[in-house]
C-alpha cells in the first residue's frame, strides 16, 4: 500500500479531489493531511473524507518535526495542494522525486516567492493588459530547494481574452485544476514509485 500525505494551507478543494480519487483505489491511501493553519478549510474536508489531520507550525516544518511525523506515518509520497510554506532542504532530500506541487501558472512564468493564489492571477492580468501574454495555465512540478523551480511534471494551458479579469483568470485556472489535478497527481505517484499505470501525455490544452 502506497501512503500519501497531503499538505495544504487553504480551503482544500484540490486536496479533497485527490482524497476522493485515492479513496477509489486499492493500492494507494491518504495517510495524513497536514496544514499550517488550524482554521483552513482543508481540515474539514479531510475529516469528511475520514482522513487523519494534523496542524503544525512553520517552526515545526523547519525543525524537522514534520519530516519525522511523515516518517512515523510511513509516507511514501507528498502532495502539496495550496501549501504556502517553503519546503526545507531536509524534507526535499528525504522525499527526493516524491514531492509534487501545484502552481497556478505556466512555470517558469509567474513563479517564485510570494507568487500564489490571487497574486499570480493579478500578475497574469497585468501582463495581459500589457499584451505580454496570451495564455496561462497550471503546472505540477517536482519540489526542489527553491520556490517553483523544480522540474515540471505536467502543464495544462488555457487561452486568455482581452476581457479577462483576475477573477475570470482564477475561474479558468480552477477549471484546469478540476480537470487535471487529481488524475495527474495519481500518475506522478505511480511513476515516481514505479507502480503499474496507464500512460498519458505531459501537456494539455
């Protein structure tokens, strides 16, 4: 049985999709959902799915408490779904090639420190107004020692229109997440752990 941990800081919509997708499988299970925000919606979603939850601090993450907790739960793979803290080097090394992050842009564009959620959508909107971009999308990438710089695993694109706003851009991103996040994260789990799986492409439009 492959054991997956999900780390999230927000409402947990994508985390819930992944939990439900994994719940339908026999060879993969969600061992733990962790968050750095006790009030995060992901906590309620995890409990509704019958998944164990845990709240930790930034200091816990840096001090290795989180890494030890994942070890205690025999976690094989870590999925970041709207997790806003930087993953420390020791955790990256402990799960090398087995930590996947979701980012709401086509990296390397609109990535880096402070670029998450609405900040990304506002930056994309500004670039659209300046006629610097014609599309945006999502990226699933392997986590390394810096913000949003790890190798991409999957990207999906969506066209932008002149009438788009930060809100409409966010809606387009949500559609891509709904269509691809759980499926592609499961593919990443299977490939990184050498499980048998159907193949699929690495990009979508």
